[in-house]
């Protein structure tokens, strides 16, 4: 499957899962569908051997968008797509915030912001110290950068030349209550991160060629991809609206949204 | 205990390339031998305990047996959520080591008094909590947690603690270890404050009162049968800990009693009475100040015996 269709299927699953479970964060999950589609297509991961020590590691640090990770893993046959129907239901192992227990392919459980980058840094450091040739990726939200712990890792990774570490920020510019700019402005983000010693890629987070190029680029420094995205991307009435951090599609909205994806 | 820990860890690391020690920029002069001998298994992460713990988890999930090292509350409370979500939920072999448990850094002030750590760490699922009473237990606990393949918390004293005894010199996680034999009153201790009980026992022996002293080094898994036997044998039992009374050793022993129909003939919990200390001083001074010293234990023992 090409990445365009994979991203479309992720969005479709996400819409259905959050609608059925009446769960929040649909906008956050739609925002990263393209990033996940391209990343999972290019990472060294094997659904038949999800614990292979040589696999690339991916942590969704913005765990609230977990539905999108479950969706991409099901699409890649890490587990059956039918399991997606249980998302957010009583007794389900598919929690709203991504959890690894009993879910093949989920590298790490998150949900509290500001944890993933340090753990991904630990993976990258282990690869260096053990001379293992894997890459480590963490996908953060923009609001998540408010958490101080990230900046400890941002300071650490270049100091230790962890060029096998990639931090991707889903820069959709909307956080929990309002815009990032109004809440706690991150700008000038590129300059900030560059000054910490990272190789920064400022890209369109919905352009698959740009995402692939950034992921594949060889660098001598740790890589920081600022993926400029649109929260709710792909569903017109959800785009750039904070309310879809909380609401899920009702029946009519689900039909309308799925139709938009097919167009 | 600090030196005993490093000595033990260095010995293990000689034959185990997966041992990894991370410090949060502390351990001046203490960690040099380890870092020089095992540079690829050592990291000073800087003054950043949240990142330290997250990195430790990443390393542990990649096959390392990781020890995080700092003083007082920095390895525990500062990064509690990383311990909870990242280490404990993922059952990662991350062994959190705190130097200066209790009032070990008494003169440095409240920020450096680790007096709730045992309670808080005990309440986390999956982690093992160990407060060794002497250097021997420290070395054995270090060996044990390195290969337990799950998270653990080691609360250590700065000072060396060696007791003369010809009793049990064996360590097993979850067991209680008798370090002094006596006939009158039994004392359960956790951590370096065990020294207080040993000193009190010496004084009391001159007054023909003999204390039996047990180190309850493991604070989550506790041998219920062994505890029951102690309550059966002695007319009174005292628990002694340099920790808040809420949630520590005394609480654990009380819970064991109630859950297992053990009815103490006489029971006294000694610990901190839900306070922060704004008074500073040496560890000995603060123990006395908060009624955790030898004289206090002697008074409590005599009260029980007078009943």
C-alpha cells in the first residue's frame, strides 16, 4: 500500500474508533496520520517479529493520539483490524492514551506529556553503546514542548552526538485551550532547537515527499523535524478547531467525514 | 553503605557488560573508580533527573541493567512520574539508588531530608523497595536487584554500617534478617537507623534487658510467617524507621498484623510524626530531636516491659 492510501486508512480508522468510543483527541490523531504513514513505511519494523532487537524504535510521546498508532499497526498487520473496534470500550486494551500491553508493535506507553523523548534518547544511547544499528524516533505535540523534561533531553542528545535519534514535533499550532502562540509561544522554534545543536528540518507535515526526505536524511547531529501540520487534517469541519480536541464525531458527522476521505 | 554499593556494583560489572550506572551529577570522588574502569557503562546525565530516569528506561528496555544514582529525594520524588509510568509500568530493570536516606543530609535542610521516600515508593506497583540495614545487606541487595529484571528502589546511607554478629549472614529479598538475638523485646528496623537499635541494645544489655533486632530490608514483600513468629515469641515489638510513620515500615507491619490475625501483645511504632523538619543538624542530632534516638528506643522498650 502506498503512503497516501495508508494515511487515508489511518484517518478512516481514527474517525470510526473515536466516534464509536466517543473518545477525545480525534484532531490530534488526524494531525499525525501522514507522519505515521510515511514513518512506518520507512522504519525497520516487522509485524512478524515485533520484538526484534534490531528494529527501529518509535515512541508516540503525544500519547493522546494513540488511536492513530493503533490504526497504522493494524493496517500493517501487527494485529487484526477487528481489534480496533474495541478502542476505548469497557475491558479493552486499546486505551485512549497509547499502551503497549498486549498490543504488538506499540513500543512504549505514554499519556503524560514530556516522557517520550527521554526514553527515545535512552534507546538511541543504547544503540550507540551496544553498536546496534537502529534508529530511535519520538513524535511530540507542540504543546508538549511546554514540559521542561523535553528540554533536558534536547540539551542532552546533541552533547552525546546521538545522530540516530529523531524528534518529530507535530506543529499544528493548537493546544488544549487555544493556540500555541497565545498559550506559550514556541517561536522562533527552529532557531531555538538549532542553537541546542540539532539538525532541524522545517517541513510540511502533510507532504509525504518532504516527510520521507527528512526522515531519510543522513546527519551527524540528532535530527529535529518540525512538521507543520493542521489539527484535524483531512476532515474539513474538524480542521483547526480546538473543540475536536474533545469532541468525537456523531453518526452524521462520521458519515460526512468518511465521505470526505473517499473524495 | 554508599561505598559498599559502589564496590558491589563494580564487582558485578567486571563480569557483566550490561550493568549501567547513571548519575545525576552527584557522587564526587565516589564514582571515579567505576567511571574510569567502565567508561562505556557509565554516564553523568547532568542535573536532570527526569531525563535521567527516562534514559535509564530506554537503556533498560534495550537490555541494560541500569542504576540511577543521586542523593536524597532527587532520584525518587523529582522524577516520580518517570519511575511510575516509564520504569514501573514497563517493568524495566531500572534500579533507583538514593544516598542519604532519612536525615543523612540533615544539616542541608528540608529539601535534602528523604523522609517520605519509603512510603511513596512502596505504593508503586512492580517496584521492589529495599532499605538495607548495613553494608552486607547493601552489597547483597545490589547483586539481587541487578538481576531481578524489574524496577527497584535502594535507599542507602552515606556512612558505612557494619555490625558484629554471629547470626544470619544471609540475605534474601522479602525475608527479615535477625542481626541480634535477645529474649525480651523485638525491634524491627529498616535502613541505617538499625544502628540506633544496635546501640540501644548494648546499653540495655547492661541493665539485663535483651533486645532482639531484625532488619526488615525489604519493604514491599515481607515474610508474614517470620513476622508472626516474632510477635508470638516476644512480649512486645517496636518498629523503628527514619521515615514518615504514614506508609513506611510501621505501617507495613501493622497491615501484616491486621491482615493475618496477628494480635501483638504490645506494639509501638517509632518514626516521624507527619512532619517536615525546619530544624537542621547531624543525622544523630535530628534522630534525637524527633524521638528516634537510642534513649527514645530505651524509654519505649521499658514502657512496654513495665506494662
